[in-house]
């Protein structure tokens, strides 16, 4: 089994209502509007290393994101629906300006929930509060998706659950999930919905006509990225009825990048010239696309649905963020198979 599961999840750490300025809004070659889930996964790993340096005995296993407000820094003009605000770069020594490279920025307000492991599972309530505050202080010294974290303007005017971090035992938090999830209102949680690609592919295969190319998963993904209208019925008076392929109640579905897929072999550290780090193995990758859904917290049945973990496959070169629920179920099935082999 992977060392990723070597430390058991013991608690949940909640960092509420973080206000972030100038975060990266361009998440890949196809999408923009919210930082990629890989940015929050990177934050989790960097936060764990920083906490270790600060002497905080806490390990991070997964992360969930709940968004409240987003504001892309764009302007609309006559010919384009939205154009990103761009910054003027410094000039060269000879006085000529550097070329402008498009950078998408945005402001957002989010809450983060981490599944963590703490060294002492029997911490008092006061020590739990102190540990949560210490971690939040470390977070405020970092960047999230390239953006800086702003302090709350009027912390005393807000309820404590909107300003104070919390460290809650796993058993208690999961048992009280129906009540705990209300603390994330009125936001929306980003969850994985890769299953929709298979469902849409099946629908496209059923609608396939002779002479047309066979639909692929790419066709299914592209179909989920947009709302397509079709004229399926023509009444006797010649009036045409149009129907969308995304029916009411199907959810707030969005395309999202979820990791990276290798396009080159894994090279040993220091063997690739001009690589950023000569102490780490090098591999060329490209963005891995999937489907996500913004979901209202009261409709989420289990906390594991909104948490994201990592599932790496070094043999195929797949580095992917997945729903923690899917990872846990897969892990349990592997453990069951191991038990069957031992009993056999």
C-alpha cells in the first residue's frame, strides 16, 4: 500500500472565509474562472512542510474547497465577452517595454477543510483551538493559488464560525455532519463528477447515427462543457421545439483540471539540462481534464464527497486528484482482496 495511507485521519481542520486577492484564474488550456484543485493540493503539501518547520505536529491527508464569492478581473468590450486585466511590465535597459503575457487574476472568498492527523488524539479543547489558530497564522504567511490572503475587515461583527478556525475530531465531525455542513452556507463545494463522462458517453452512443464518427470520451467531455440545444420536434404548424441536452436539475456541472498525465519517461534527477530542480526526478506532463460539480453543502451526504485526495500511478504516469470517497472505497476493496488472499 502507498505511504499516503500510513497516517490515519484523526481530525478535520476548518479554515473559514479566507479572502484571497489576485489568485490565478486561468487553470489550464481550456478553463478559467476558479483556481485548479491542484493549487489547493499544492497548498496542503506546502502547509504541512511549513507546519513541520514551526514545530506543529500535524499531517495533512486531503482538502476540500467551499466558495462564497468570486470576481474575475476582466472587462467587457464590444467584440469580446470578457478580457482579462493585464499589468504593464517593467522596461528593458534600453527603454523598450517587455512583451505583455496574458495572466488571469481573480479575487475570491473560500473556506478550506482539511483531513488531518495530529500526534495527540486526546488534546484538550483549548489546545485544539490554539493549534488551529497556529496553522491559520502559517496559512496567512503563504499564498493560495498565487494570491495573497487578506485579513477580515470587521472580525468582531461576524459569527465565530465565520472567522475562527476549528479542529474537530473525526468521529464527532462525521457523526454531526448534517449539522456541521451548515457552517459552510451559503457557499458551494467543488466535488468530482467524473462519472458523468461515462454517463454522457453512453447517451451519445445511444444517439449515434450511421455514417457519423463513433463518440469518444473527449466528445462526452466537450458535450458536458456546454449547453447544446437541439430541434427534435416539428409541430403541424411548422413551429420547431428546441430542447437543451442538460436538463433541469442536472446540477451545476463544470469542466475542471484534476492533475497531470505523463508525455515523457521519468528522468532521473540532474539528467535533464535546465530543469528547475536538479535534485528531483523530471517528467514532462500535460493537463488532465475531468468534470466537477458545484454542490450546495446541505445536499452533500458525507464529508468524504467534498474532500479531494491524490491517486498517483507511476507505471502509467498518471498524477490525479480524486474524490476522497472514491479513493477510500478503492483502498477498502484492495484491503478486502488482500484479506481474501491471506485467508485463501
